[in-house]
C-alpha cells in the first residue's frame, strides 16, 4: 500500500460532470477527466484490504458483488498513487479486455464492494481504470499484439458485442484465425447501437476494432447469420462457431390499443437514433424523434434512463417514466449490508436532466399502463395508467403487484417507449443452429460450460446468461474462449 492513510487523507473525487442544461444540447460524453495529480490521490484512497472484495465477484443474497473480471484493483490503484502508470496499465490489461468500455458504462460492481464504502465513500475504481487505459492510448502504449505463430484452426464468432469481441480477442491472441460476423453495418453490437453516445462515444469502439483488425481479427458486417447467411455455411467452413448474439428479444405490453402508431421498443428507438446520429447527425430523418412530444417510458432500468436522456436531447415536451416496483430507499437498509450490491435509489444522468429541465423527477413508482388511446388516424394520443400495490397470491403464496381499483388517470402521450427488459435471444439464430434453450429462452449449456448440444457450437454473453452487463459479457467471452481453445487444441494456455 503506497499511502496507508490515503482513505483518511483524501475525499472521494469523481470526474466532474457538465451541467445538465448544457450537456443536453448535444450527444457528447460529459465527464471530463481529473488531472493526473488528483487521479493519483484517488488511487491513494485504496486500502489494499486483506480481503479485496472489489475483485472477488462473490454471490451474496442472490446478487454478485465485486468485479466479474477479477481485475487486480488494489495493485494498480497503488501503482497509480506511486506514479507508475505503465506498470499499472500492464496489470489492468492482464485481466481486462476492454477497459475503455467498462470504464465508461459499467455500473461498478467493484465500487459497490469496496471496503471504503462500508463506512464512507468507495474508491473511484471505474474512473481510475478509464484513466489508465486512456493514458495507454495517449502515450502509444496500446499497440497491436500480433501472434508470432498461427494455428490452422478457423473460428466464427456470431455477434460483435462485448462477449463476441472478447471471445475473438483471446482466440486471436492464441493464434487461431477468427472471423466475427455482425448483422448490422457497424461493429460493436449493443455497445454501438444500444448505448447512447453520451455514455459511450463510438470512436472508442472503432479504435479498439481497428486495433483488433491489425492484430488479425476479421470483421464482416451486414451478415445476418441464420437469415441472409445460412448457419450451415459456418458449420461447414469453421472448426468452431461461437454464438454471441445477445438477448435482444424485447418484452412487450399487451394492453388495449397496443396497435397504435407511436409505440416502440426502447432498443429500436435507441438504435435508430444512434445510427442516424452517426450517419447524418440526425438530418436524414431516419430516427424516431421525440421533439415536441409528450413521452412516456415504461421501465426503470438503464435502458429506460437512456431513453429519457435521448428524448430530452430531441426536445420532448414532457417525459414520464413508469416503474412497477416501489421506490427504493435512499440508503442501504439493515437487510442489505455491505458488501452486498446496494439496493438503493439511483438517480442517473437522464433523471438529473429531467429534473433540471422540467423541475421534477420523471419517475412514477408502482405504476403501469392500463390502456393506450388513439386518435382518428390511429396515432397514440394518451395513455391510462394505474397504481399498483403488493398483494399475496393465495394460490402460489407469492407477492404480486396488482392494480389499485379507482387509481386510474389519463396522461397525454404521443410517443411511448417500452424498456421492460428482454426475454432472451431472438429465436431465429438458435433455431438455425439447432441449439437447445433453457426455460428462460437462453441457450442451454452444462453449468460452468459454454458448449451447446450441437458439436463445435459454443455460446457466451447475454445469449447464454440472459440480459446482463457489458462486464459480464466480456467475462463470459474470455471464459468461453478458453473452453473453445481447449476443444480445438486439447490444452490451453489462455
């Protein structure tokens, strides 16, 4: 430990944020980095705990705590404090495939488990990670690592999201010949079109993809496997196939009036916006615009928050977010002690912007849609919402959220976005390869394995574990690469 009293001497200091009413004028990232001196002080706050929960990734009370990549966090925090940034970067890259992604979009399982957070503010682990990788790029320390020896093995990775990219990265390092297929026109999967620019500007994805190309990975875009390209073509041409197609089958609403024009899945809304932004700076008219509209978002997770931030940047007239569950507490309850993941209220960037612009929090808790209303042209004009309460189902013994009689109210709405989660991968890919699914409609494997029931076909990421985080996609991709390598070679050094 570089400074034993660092956590006492220095307060937590995050990257500053541009004011909400300023940053909503564009889709740029809005957290300029701290200078090097302040960042080193943040590294000094790390306690170098005897049991570093930050890197442990253990399951507590049904949720994971700590980094799924098992990043060597105390080591590189200490080196940041000492000013040994090159060594810190080397230790970070030993376990983290894409710190420039996780440093921007990960919710920070590491920070939630930080010992400093037990009785104070946790270390800024995620921001330290981001500072390290950007230091590496700025100082030309991140260079192509081209394998000196190539095997004769060919691997197809279907999907270029975090799990697909991580799988391809490690298998290429091993010397195999890897081709990544992406159904859209740009590489990155969920990170490219599912996460808005203000959270992850796309030049950082392109920078990493270009590096992987230099290292020997081949990327093929506009290649919809199982649709425009038969699955059998890959099975015939490759020694192994890895399915990393995500969990992009959205959960729908089936209320009366669902056929109204103006109701979209959040993933389609966000994808159209980012593609139009990248193609034409939103001048081609191919995005779904919220300008001048009353907007309602159904769903309170990260995707719902991204929809709020995007609609505000469009210039929406109002924004309301409906959440089925009760409002979380502001602080941990005794039933949710550290180092469990904190089940507390999170006011994210979109909520902050809505509060600054409209003067109130956009979220309505314990509320859902009862009915959609259309005008004479079939366009959405309003919605009836209803309050919910928790009641015990006498048959099952489970508590369920049920409507409160007489609590209905009608709100104006010309655009409604469904951000209610996903039901697994879209079925046409799994059907094309003949892989089995489990009860959650994820691709089925043995526990701890990534091999499907079909010979030489593997799976990783959200398609395997269900909707999850970018960091989990990367962790799955790395673990899957190891299993594929052993399958092909009979041993592994990954």
